[in-house]
C-alpha cells in the first residue's frame, strides 16, 4: 500500500487531463465546461522501482508486485464551496480521505479553454481553494467542540482543534502546527488545512522545460514549497508512447522526469515514506512504510498477525542481496542479520519476518 493524493483546483485547470495522464487512462471525462467531474475518479498507479525488478530477477519469482500511489480527481471547487456554491461542500469530504493534497494551478493562457475567472492568476486561485478548506474546517471544528460532542473527543484532540481554529481565525501559518503536534494526531484530526500539500503548475507545451511568468509567481511565493512543473497535455502524450519513443520524446521536449515520477518523489519526501522489500520464489514485492518505522510495524504492513506475533526479522541490505545473488549466498557469506523489535527499517531492506500466530 502506498499513499493517496487528491488533485484539487478550480474548474478547468486541467485536473481530469492530468489524472488521465498520470493513471494512463480515460476514466476521467475531460470537458471544456465547469463541473465536468461530479464524482471523484480514482486511479491506482504502480510505483515503478528498478530495485524490485532486480530482486524479481535474482529470486526468479513468479510474481512482481509494486507498491502503489492512488490519485483522486476531485471536482473543481469554487468560491463559496464550503457553503454549497458550485457543486457544494460534498467534494470537500473526499479530500479528507487523502494523505496529501495536490493543488493543480492554471499557469497557461488559452482562448479555447473556459476559465471561471477573467484572467490567469494562480496565486488568487490557490487562495480561493485554501480559503474554502479553512472555512470547511472551521465549520467542522465548531460541530466537534460543541458541548454535546465534547465527551466523544480526547484532550489531545480538543487541543489540536482549538489551536487550529485559533490559527485560522488569526491567519497564522498552519504549517507551524506540524511542529507542535504529533503527526498521527494531525492525520486523525481529518482537518483539510493541515494536510501535506504539493503544488503543481500546469503550463503550456512551450513552457514545460523552464516555466513561465505564472509558474514563476508560484515559485516566488514564500508560503508555497514543494512545487512541480508539468504540462498535463504533454504528460498525456508521453503516456501514449512505448518506452523507447517515450525516452526520445522527453529528450526532445527537454524533460528529465515525467510528472508522475516527480509527484512520487516529492510525495515520498513530503510524507516521509520509504520502501522495503520481500523477495522469494513465489513473489518479489515492494512495501511502503513511514521512515523510522520499527521492524514489527513494517511486518504489520503485510499482515496484522505479523506485527502482533513478531519474533525477529531476517534482514539483508539491497546492495548485499544483489552482490551475493540472493538469500542463500547472503546467509552463507554472513550478510544476513537477525534484527529484533527495536530495529529501525532502512530504505531498500529485504526482510523476512519470523512470528508466532
């Protein structure tokens, strides 16, 4: 299991086109009119990893299973969405389900694609979306800290709700709260304003390699980090090509990474995720886990019984596994370690768990 990203933005900024490109599908209807997307489209994409390909080859596995990233294409939001404008706050609830929010910002001019505003202004558009999220959070907080609901929440939950409410009302930097509260508590709060965010500038074809005046405005904004430059249309074209043609086309367009690879890389860093592997004759598989996770927690990603009955983890680093050509030689050459409950899993570890049921 990887992570889940919700793609949000104003109507007609290219969300469905980008979704189709990222998931290499036509599942999302792309149309030149507001509110083309009504229900959120969901696409699950494998996170390709050359390390897993190598493990599959060495172990002569029958199956190869990549970890995944899930994209939700959420309908275009407009000013007043938290109060029911446009298609209403129905879609704000979908954002609560995701691990990270991808803000797609229109950074291109076009006479052919309708815009809900008279001009192109990505910073204004972003302010509209984030304001609606804050208003939705204030409404949610108000209901949850109402006297009749207070008994249902813990002191820690009450603290984060009231602190967030204060920060929103005083227009303070909500990113500071990620240093004040435990990450698990933030995630459990379900507050939209506190979710990790990636900012994607959707530019035209000629601006894909170096950006334009609109994307520069976004990058210069001190409140915005984790920016990614993509052209949804170009991404769509790339994903229609075979591997060799894809590489040649990207070189022609002066693109080093696809939008998907950039999102995955930034997403893993933003959410502090890493990958461990299991590998054997039946299957080689990649698993996603939080950084600094212990071996039992990693075991729980495979099955809850593995975590509950954890005894030890047979552990080999990726480089040792490749150099020694698999499990048997690693054992014979002393490259396999037996790690206990306190072991912190490293990115690229190949693990085999021993447990009691």
